[in-house]
C-alpha cells in the first residue's frame, strides 16, 4: 500500500501549523488578532453589506455554528462586529462588521499579505497560483 496520500496530508497539516504560527505572530503583535479571527473578518468583509448569518459563516469557515458564536464573542466585545436581528427571520441573527472592523480587517490583511509574501518567497507567482488550485482540489 502506498502511503503517498497520507504523507502529503501529514505534510500539509504540519505546514498549516507552521504558517498559522508565523502569521499569528504578526497579526497578534500588530492587531491583536488570531489568524482564525482574520479569516472570519474577511468572510464578513467579502459578504454583501458585510453581514452574514452565523450558519453561513460556519459553512464558509469549516466551523460549527457554536464555533462561530465562540469566535464572535471577543470580536463583539472589542466593537469589531455586532449582532443584529435578521429581518427575514426573526429567530435568526446576522453578524455585522462595524466601521472599526472594516478598518481592522483592511490593516490586518495588509500585514497578513506581507507575511504571506515572505512565507511564499521561494515560489514563483505561477507556482503559488498552481498551489492554490491544487489545494482547491482536496476535499
């Protein structure tokens, strides 16, 4: 039996952990954010009107709905996001990026992009795009 698939996924997992650790060093030091929080904020920033239902965010971020709730609480306390009632469903809420959140996600994304460029410096732009495409094939 060939273990190439398992070896590749183990390497991917190790690389993910190293990348996350390095990105969080810059994000935490400059912006007080974890990488997972930046992912959540970018998902909000990319949404129409910067609003999303927690269940939609959960699907986008590969989290549970309760995981999104736990991730939102500290951001809500900092005034980066807020909750509002969903006008289409009174039983549901939406998470909204505040003006402070918009500014933070823009600044933190610049910091993360600079860190990403340093991490990926050995790859050409073509290789980077190929890597992104290949990763999209894994599911």
